[in-house]
């Protein structure tokens, strides 16, 4: 499958050590391979319904509470909304002017489906693979799970109002999970003997099927002319890849979970206490990176429109109208409330970034090897342009921060940023969706 | 046209096709060599060899010599205008440069043609469509199994089944396995008995004496509810299908089901005593943004509790509202998904004439399989269906706008049954788990079942050794399977992943004889994948088994063309030959052309398919494809074209008036729209399409590094296409090629970007490369019929051969092709005759 000695080593070692292989295994392996295997990770965090951009006539509120800073560059002044991130100023970049051209004519809520895909989701809906899934596919053999996909509402939602950020290669939505305890048990407590045995049998059967097809192919090959033999070789190579993949999955079944400390994790949270719930979801993603069970995580904190549970958080927490309702408001009071809620969400982003800084692996703080992408597909009320976006972390991938970068939407598509992000994540990419180039300015001071 | 860019030089060469042989090398010493000597030798001669190029040492015999690749580079430089460099003392005159370009182009084309002698015949993988159709015929389940497979790439000739150029990836192999697992789960059902659901709605003013206070409805844009007083809902389920206890029992799904006329305007419908009155529906106007609805008005059932798969039947009780109105109303149905911002749905193919009267209502049935429609997805987290399914009907005597009255219908009731409909166990299961006296003895029966399936899947008798191997797998899987059915299912997955199923093996075992030798079984597959785009049926396999197929070819061809599966040939061949799929990608400016919408576009696709099918089934002359006095239309497309008196959604043959401008493929909306940019006609695209598809004389690919016309550039966007074209032609390095392409497209200038006739005098006049000046589409068709008649025949034969054989053609095929063309001409160009000549030719059926 792969010529990296890394994989082979792992397999060889496993065979030698059997089921009892001990815990420091991964660190040991990481040490022997050094900096080259420093994992790169991606975390996407979505908040629907846009942000408060107070109308010009409310000068004071606009000055203080406008989500976007009022001037671009590295000496930009944070408004009250961004203040929770003050201490981390050199850890993130704010983007202005970016959006997906195909979604610009759409009702902003519909554009949520295309946040990570850049696809055409209006008219004849044709969604395509999302950014996280491209990364997940690239790294799927390196970790136990190729991605973690969370959302406050869970499931897939429906076309135009997805409750997931992830879409597969055929543009089909990938269901998200929202039950904190359930996620923890499924992803982190995997050493349950009964289900382990069932999984092993399934994989074993699958391997037998592939073995037989390979055997059949070899028989056929003997009776073919040379050109056909070469053609058949191409197919057999994919079968061998498949076999190797099944073997790797089998190998994972024999590796016990890395030891971790989950004492800080509150599994009893419910949606009735939004702040605790959001933080537990963030903790789960951080734990996933800490234990290196995955390199990719999504969390759709608030879905679009008023249908979701996330839309109610503003009412539960502050007694404001629901999030979607606020996005329709036009009064001074409303803009202020909405911005106050925006600030609350930024506080949660700060919490996440802090947790990623505190959690360390052998390469240092996780945040330095993680891209955290935060934002919405609406700038404000139903407007699918000029997305409010923040990119944080990734110091070790060459990202330069501390700026508000503003772009002309006629020149830069959001997909251009995705191209640069993918390359930062070591997923060599020339094009993503409708990209017309890259946004490599993020690597330049 | 841009396909070849970035390919290695030889691949570029291979892109050019029919060559004019033997006319290019004569003038070399007198006309060509002096030009090179005069302008190039200083830097690329005895003294200096810049870029390692030395003209006096290059072999002037491009066709047979070894320097073709270098000459291609020379041509590229000339086309780019890069050589000789701008600062050179002397630069060639335009006429000289043109002489060089023409000589190089012709010679390189010839060289490419010769090169094709080496065309390799390589076994081909089933295309996505062939795979889907094969599973359908093998499992007796009409489902789009292959829809998740990655799309097949196109060969240089535009076909998907060219073995040499097909690629395969791990992703594809993983899909083959997943799809096989899924398909066999549907074919062999272990959780018995299945459940049937039934949703019955009756309509009429005030018929519900005990109305619910409120519907359990979602709120979306433009809802038009049917009052709870004006309808009744009863839903029921049958959990014992196929057993003695089989019966429908009322359940509580009705609580969550309701009818609606979302999007309808008041004037177009009313609630009457006998039901809901629907006037002819008006298609939704495409705005390219967020709302999309069914034609309005449509009466739509909204169901929330719902199986996601299985057969369905929709029964609609309907009558004509006004017996005096002479026009016939039609009924059409759709199935889809409710969305906040509209509906996502597929229309059922059938449009049924409404003949019932108020005294005697008529019941119309529509059948299908849920998986083939965009039904809502199941949300595994919530264990619920993400949104609602929409089952709608409308009056298909479609109206252009509110002013059209037309014949109204009254819908009295709608009943939707789904999950399982029909006999139990289903045909698919009986077909795999065959009747046998050994069915009680697993060890023996399993072998019979597996062998029977393998024979059909491999399209030939499986050898003893092969059956042993697969049966061995079954033995190893059986202990880990809960039931016999499951063990069979899991074993058969491997049969569907075997290369013996996925590939069409045609080459003999070495050291067998000539390349044209194929076995009778291989011939059966070649024939059925050609004429049906699917696997051979029992009869073909039986004839092959008896070694009689080759002798009975004419009768079998005849039978196969009459079989409905030949529709899959028409669809697949036309799609690839005429690039139909690509044609649907044009994003039409709906503000400029508000009447163009997806119904029109889809009907354009149907027009072309049905037109070709008509020529085939009525065994007409292929010259009808160039110009015909008929086309295939339904009301919607006819109205769009401005042709009156075609009523109803059903397609039919329509005889065209002399000035209709719609005869033949060239005049069909699909290609005129597909080869436009959505705002204006695009003569380059139209011209290139015409010469490559209709005349099989594709233009050479543009020289490397020629910048694409950037339509997003505001400076360019301001110019009309004609102006862009003019600007392009001013560049001397472009004009040579374009003078061979553009005139063909310019002759179609009287059709606008969506293919409507907009005559302007002189707009469509152009001079063809032959020097002949023509004016307009009629002259063009006459020219092809009279002067390019043989070329068109040959073109169609060649396209069909590439498709049928799954390979490019080479020089060595020439004689056989000549023979086929001769026969076709003798047989008055009839299409069936052409297919017979082709199939019985040694090229196809070998020895």
C-alpha cells in the first residue's frame, strides 16, 4: 500500500507483540521517527446565522461591537466581540471578504451546506466532498478513526439545512454525533471484548473474500495475452491495497487505547446547559487529538436557521431571542444582543484554543500542529458573502498570524484558502472545488 | 477542444484522426525547405544548434521518419508565434508561415494515423452504466446500483469503454465491494416477512366531518395547505406479507401526513365536491437560486413515517373536469423530498392521458422503486427520516403561463403503497436461491446456487476449478454466518468482485491464433454489451453454448433491436458519441431566457435519444440524422421551440413544417444550447462539435500555452462572442486552425444560445475550408447530404465501431471499414442494415 517504513514497522512489531503490546508504543515509535511524523490536524468549528454587523446609523454600537475589525492589517483594533482572544492575538488570523461564489446568490442559510465544500447547493443541489474529508481520506491509515464529526443537532439534517459539516466524495452528508457520553463510549472505550470479537470476525470474513478474488484473478491471468495481463495487474494491485487496508484495520483491533486522563470531561452535560455542553464537545475533540485516534474533527455548534437546538442557546443563556431570530432583527438593542452572543461564542473558541495549547504531545502544544478553522457561511442576515472567518494555530506548519486580512471577493474564492490549508496539512493540493489559486499569504508575515 | 493540452506530444498526435494520405511530402524540397533555410538556419543549422535543434539534420519524412516529435515542437513554436523570435533580422511572411504550418499539420496528422497501427486491443472493464445494467439483469432488480461509482473517463475518441485508457483505483474497487454487499442485501432478503405501508387520501369540499384542528406540518416557503376539512387520511400497514396473516391494519402514521399544493396560485386550482381541480400546470421558472418547486399547481402528499426502500405503487383516481373541452389532459407524478427552500424531486417517466369522467373516475397507476428517487435520507443519529417525502401529481397538459386555460382535471383520491408490493418472495430471491431437490442439504445446495450464479455473472460456464474455489469460500464463511441466506450473500459478493464479472475478457489464451478470434461466449457478451449495454440473456448464452450464435447473427440482431433493452444502447451510445452529458452543463442565463428551465433541458435530452431510437427502430436511413422531416417532441419542448398543436407530456413523432428548422441532430436544442455559453451562441464550440462528432474529423488540439479566453475577465466579458472571436482571429497563429473550425459553427448563427431560431440576414454566412461559401443551416445540411455523404456514413460507422469494440481504430481496420461503408450505401443507408454490416464484419464477430 505504502512505502513508508512506518507502516511496515508497525505491522511487523504487532505481529511480534501480539495483543499484549504495551502502551508507550506510540511514543516510542514517534521518537524513532523523529520530527518527520509530526502529525498535522484540522478542526472546523461552525456557527450558523452569521454575525452582528450593526447598521451604520448605530455608530457607537457599530464601533464597539462590529464582528469584523474596522481596519485591516496587523495593527487592527479588536472590537469587544474579539476581546476574549486578546491574549492569543499572535495565534490567529481574521479573514474578511472571502466566500464561495456558487453560494453567493443563495439564501444565506442554504449556503451552510457548502461551507467546507464550495459546491453548488442551490437550484439543482450538487454537493461535493468537504475539506475535512479530503484530509481524513489522506490520513485515514495513520489513525484509528479517520475523523470525528460532531454537531449540536446531530445527524445529517436535510438538503439546504445540514446539521453536519462533512460530505463524502459523492456529496452525501455524513451523519454527525451529538451525544457526549455516547461519543466518549464509542470512540474512547473500545476495549469491550464482545464487540471487539465481532469486529474481528467481520474483518476476517472480508479478508477471505478479497483473498479469493485475488486467487481467481491469478487463475484468469494465466489464460490471458500480455496486454490483458497488464490490465488485470492494475486491478489486482487495487485488491492488494484493499487487503493491506483490511490488515491495518485488523491491526488496530489489537492495539489497546492509549492511556488518557478524562477526569476533566463532564459526560453528564445536556443541551440545557449550553456552555458546559459546548465545552465538553470541545474537550472530546481535544482528547481525540491528544490520544491521536484521529487527525480531523468537525463541530457544527449552531446549524443554520431556527430549526436547531443550537439556535436556542442564546435564549437559555442570556434570555435573548433565539439565534436565528436575532439575525433578523434590525434594532440597536438587537445588534447589541446579537454581538454579545457572538462574543460568548468567541469565548468558547478561546476555551478550545487554550485546551489545545495546554494539551501537549511529543511535538509540543497540540495547537502548533493543528489548524482551527472557525466561522459561518453568512456574514450577517441571509447574506452569503464576506464570511466571518478565523484561522488559528498551525505555527509549526508555517502559518503567520496576528492580522485581519481582507480580500476582494472578485479576486479570491474561499476555496483558495482551502488549497493553502490543505498544503499546510501536507495534503498536496493544486485545486479544491472552484479554487482559482491559493492564499499562500497566510504563510508570509 | 482543450482535451489534449498537457499530454505528451505523441498523445497529442494520436488525437487527430482521419488523415488525408499522401499529399503532404511532395512539396518539401521546393517550397518548405527553402523557408526553413532562410529563416531558421542561422540559429538551428550547422553553426549553432539552439535548443539542440538543427533543421538540416531533421528527417523531412515526418510520416515514416523518427523526428515526428521534434516536428511537433516546431509546429507548436510556429503556432505560438514564438519562432523566429521577435528580434530576429528576418521573419517569415504570413503566407510562408502558413505554408509551414499547413505542411506540418497535415504530415503530423498522417503520422499519427500510421502510429495507430499499434493500437492495442485490451480487455475492458464494464463501464458504470454497464455495471449497473448487468446487476439489474443479474439480480432482477431495477435499481441504479452503480450511481456511487466514480465516473468513467473518456478516451480520446470520446468513449468510456476504451480498455486501454480505462483506469482503476482502490476507491473503485472498494465501491465494487460495497455495492455488491448492498445489492445482494436487497436481492436476498433475510428479515422476513417484509412490511407494506399504505397511505390513502381522499379529497372533496368538506368531506371530513371530524377534521383535525391542525396539521403536523413543517413551515416552508410558499405553502398552500389543503384544509383538514377537505380531505381524509387513512394510513395502514401489513406486517405479514406473503403469509396467511397478510392484512392491512390501520396505524397512526396518518397523524403526521398531510396534503399540500405548495407554490400553487389560487386561480389554477380549487377544492370541489368531487376532489381537487387542477388546471394545466405551469413549470417553475428557473431562477438559478434557492427555490425550486414542482410544476404549479401540484397536489402533493407529505409523509413523514416512511420506508426508505422498496417498490411503490401510486394509484390516482382522476377525471376530466370538463367533458366539453376537446383537448386531452394528462397526469404526471413525481417523488421527492421536502425542503425548506423548495422540493427536490424526480418525475416519473410516464405521462398518462386522463379519460375518466365525473360519472366514471379512472384509476391511474404509477410504479417504481423508491431508491431510484431522491427520497429523504435516513438520519441514523435521530433514527428518523430527515425530512418528508413528497408524492405529487399534476395536470401535464402544461401551460406556458397563467393566460392558458386548457383542460382541467379533478383528483378524487391518491393512494400510495410502498415497502413491499407484489409477490413474495421477490423474483430476485427466487432467481438466486433456485428451486432444487437438494435445497434441504446445505452442502450440496450451496454449490448449485453458487455455480448457477457464477455461470450467469461470468457470462459463460464456470469451470470446475472455479466453482470449487468459490464454494470453498462459502464453506469457510458459513460457520460465522447466522443463516444460510447470509452465507450465500456474503459468498456471492466475491463473484461480483471477480475480474471475470467486472471485465470483458476477449483475448484467447496464448499461444492461440489470430487476434480476431473470439469464442462464441465472448461474442455473445460483445454483442449484448453493444446492443443492450448489458449482459447476454439466457437465449444468447444458450446459442453460444450450442456454438450457433455466429450462424444466427442476423436473426439475433433483429431480436435484440426489438427488445426494450436496446434503449440502453441508444442512451449510452448517443450520450458518448454526441457528448450529451457535457451538453447539459451549459449554465443558461435564465434572466435572458426565462423559458429555459430544467424541464426544457431534460426534454431536449429525450428528444435526441428518442429521435435516434426512432431512426433505429423504424430502420430509416441514417441521413435522417443529418436532416429529417420529423423530430420527437412533447408539449413542453414543442412550446419552447414555438411549435403549436403538440399537447401532453408524452413524446411522439411530430412531422415538421418546411420552415421549422428542427430536422436532424444539428438542429436539436441540446447541441445548440450545449455549444453556447448560455448567453450567446458559440461558433467555435458548435463548429468543433460538428466536425468531430458528425464528420469524425476533429480539429487538432490548440497549441500549448495558448491562453484560454478568460470569460471571467471583465474586459473580455464585455465583448460579445463574435467580437472575442474576431479578436482571436486577428492573432495570426490562431487563424489557420480556426478557419477550419469556425465556419461550420457560423452557419448555425441563426440559432440563439438556447437553440431558438432568430433569423438575421447574412448572419449565418461562412466560407468552408473547401472554399465553398454557404448561407445558413439548410445549406449546411444540403452540403453534407450531397457532398459529405460518404464522410458522414464513414464517421457514424467509425464512432459505432469504437464504441462496440471498446478501442480506437487503426490503419489496419481501414479495409474492413471500407467494406462496411460500401454495404451501407448499397442498403440505402438504413441504420439496422448498418448495424448488421458492422456486426457480421470480421472486425466485430471475428472467426
